[in-house]
C-alpha cells in the first residue's frame, strides 16, 4: 500500500505518520528527513539543498522530485511506503504520477487558529525529534522518550508560522482537489483530541482500503 499524507504545518502529520507506518509496515519517507540526512553527510544533493535552505528558500522541485524518485527504488519500499511532505505542489504531484502508483491519500484538515497555537507552543527533542506542547510539559525540559534536550525551533513563531500557512494554502492545498478528482483522498478533521482518537478513524479507513488492494 502506497500512501501520501497531507496536512498543513502543525496538523499532527508526524504523529499519524509514525502510527500508520508501524501498523501497516510501510516505510515513512519524509523529504525533510532525506534532505537533513544528506546535508549532515555532506553529499552532493545535501550541499545543493543546503545552498537553498540556508537562504530560507525551498529546494527546487526538480531536485526534490529526483531525490524522491531515487528513494522509491530502494528495496525497503517494495512492501509499501508513506510519503510525508511530498508532493508539496501540483508540479510534484504530476511528476510523481509518472513513476509511482499511489493507492490513497490521508488528508488532515484543521483550523488555522489551532495550528498557530500548536506550532508556537511546540518543543522538539534535539536527539530523536519527538514533539511536545508547552501546555503538557509542566516545565519539563527533557524528552520523555530519550532524555534529549527540548528546544523551540527558530521558525516556530507567529510571523514565520503565518507565512508557512500562507504558502501551504497557495501551493499545497490545491492537491486536495487534485486527489479528490482521482477519487483516492480520505479527509479527516484534526482537533485538540488525542492523536489516538484521530488514528482510530484513519485506521478504519485504511483497513478498508487495504482489503481492496
């Protein structure tokens, strides 16, 4: 089963991606993770990506498409994968159609006021990447998962978050119509409810989808 996960920044995609990948034995492919790994390892594609991210710019579509296309040829993708952060726009979605078959799209809709609170109050573990919200930490500064230091990302502020949501609305939101027309999108509402509640809804839909493949 090959899936795409859509949702605005802060919609809770990371948590759902982990749960979906674990339940269905899928490889979780995050373009952000791919680029960070390449940047850390100093690869050619990493250095190219860094030249854009250092200026606060998005990595060009052609570069992103090429690295995802290569990643999908790895043996671990043969049993299925979950794309997170790709495609980001219609160009990438149309390119993806030329080299991959997508069985379903999980789209998490959420009120943007709630997203602003989530992101500006987010704290992330430097070591494992686990995310928390200040309202649940009770002053804790260490990750409950691995003990790593928690920090606030530089871009988790109202100005930057507002800009990211504007970019999402302009570039990524049109993918909802794109995949609706293909008949493969499944819409869910993200709320303040625990992630487990949302996952139960996602699981029911994906269990049904899996039975049709």
